C-alpha cells in the first residue's frame, strides 16, 4: 500500500494533480480503497526536549526538597507507568511486564502525556514546571 503524507505548507495544486494522476491510473480490474486521515506524526523534537527539560527540573527539585537523588530517567519510568501503563506477555513459561514507551506515541498522544505530567506535578507536588518559549508549539 502506498501512503502519501501532505504537510502544511505543501503545494496543494501540485499535490492534488499528483493524486489525481495516481487515482486515474489505478487498474479498473481491481477494487481500491482510498483513506484520508489527519496526519499525526511521531512525537516531535520539541516535545521530546520539553519532556527532558521537565524531567531534569523534577529531578533537581526532588533532590533539593527531599534530599534524595533521583535521575530524570527514573521519573520518566514513573510517569510512563502512571500515564501509559504496562504490558504483560507470556514467553517461554515466563511472565514479562514492560512499560509502554513514549517513542511510539504520535504528536497528539505525546502532547496528552506531557499535559498529564504537567497537571500531576502541579497538583501532587504543588510545583510549576518551567515553560520554555517553544511550549506552545510542543503542545500542539
């Protein structure tokens, strides 16, 4: 199956003409299904940057507040478990539980993950996370 992605700022006239040509050239001897959906790419670099900014901030805050060193990676694991959950599989007689990762989230899902993290830290720790200048773009 051929997938075509049209991003904002694309030349719609040229893209439309290309799509029309491709559709026109489809074999009439076969059945076809054309699906158009909103593009939701994998998490963005800005979203990932925001996540690590916040995890690093939380890690430092935790050390200053409780005197306990915790790495940003530790907090990432905690928030993955809290907001994404885990998966359990049976393999060769063993039960294996793994966390659902963030790398497979699309931009909308990752934005929801960040929103959940921000709200949780604000309500449970009474801490305001830093808001960088790229926050709005990262949370789209």
